[in-house]
C-alpha cells in the first residue's frame, strides 16, 4: 500500500485546484491561472505572471524537517530562465526550480541551499524530490536522476510572511510570490514520509498523465 500524500494533495478540477489532504488549506490566486485539459485530466496554465499560494502551509514545516517527498506533474515550456515550478525557498524550506537547462530539487540545510539537479528539455514530466535528513534526491519520470549528500534538518523559511508553498512560483515576503513559472501543473503532492525507489516508480505510474 502506497503512503498517502498526507501534507498536501493538490489536484485540479474544472473549477480550479483543490487540496484533498484534509489539512484545510486555502489556495488563493493572483492573476488567476487558467484551467486547461489534457487527456481528460485538468491542469493549471501559468503565464509567468500568475500563481497559487497554499495558505496555512506554515503548520507543516516541522513535520518535514528530516523527511519529505515532493511530487509534481507538470509541463515545462522554457528551461533557459530561472523560475520556480513550486517552491517555498525564502531563506529556508524546499522547492523545485529550473535554470539554464536544468531542473533541481532544493532543500535549505544549515543555511545552505542543497541541490540535486539534472538536465531537462521542455516537455511533460513527473518530477519527485526527496529529503531524508542525509541527502536530497531528484527523480524524473520515476527514475533517480541526481542525489546530493547533506546531513541535518531542513531550515524553516524566514518568518516574514513567506512561510507558505507557492504553486507556480516561489514564496516571497508578505505573500508576494516571485520567480513565476511558465507552463502547466496538473498535481502537487507533499508527503511527510520518504518514499522508496519502488514507491516513486509506482506513483509515477499512478499519477502521470
């Protein structure tokens, strides 16, 4: 039995994104991303100016300090400029970003941004990042693509209004998200547990569109 996405389970309906984790988060948008459809699955289309904030996510950080799995299904259209697919990286936290032809899973540990990165071209992907207290790992379409060793606890983001998760960008002071994404996002899941290689291969099969 696969672990549940117990921290966040954001999926997209015809009316927009909803969280199915039961945590009671509210998702608020700026310049509302449009709902798109691909293979009978709904997604959100981001134009580099729009985003969704997951409000109330500040309560989740302590459960993720030494273990988390971060799973996203997204379509990437540009890999050349810096942008965050889904992140909370304001002086701490974790996130998945893109720059100079690479995609990275990042976790802030002891004041250092620890990255696991791999080259990636435009396309539709299932991306999974893992932090287990000793390493950061990045999986692409169910397979391990990169890993970086680092022991410690994830550092919490700065307490300046940036302790939330941004879908389609990175959290910013006072809720003003930045480094906004161009592309499509179909689902975002966060687990407080570390999924194994076999479990990540299975969620790829289950959740990829």
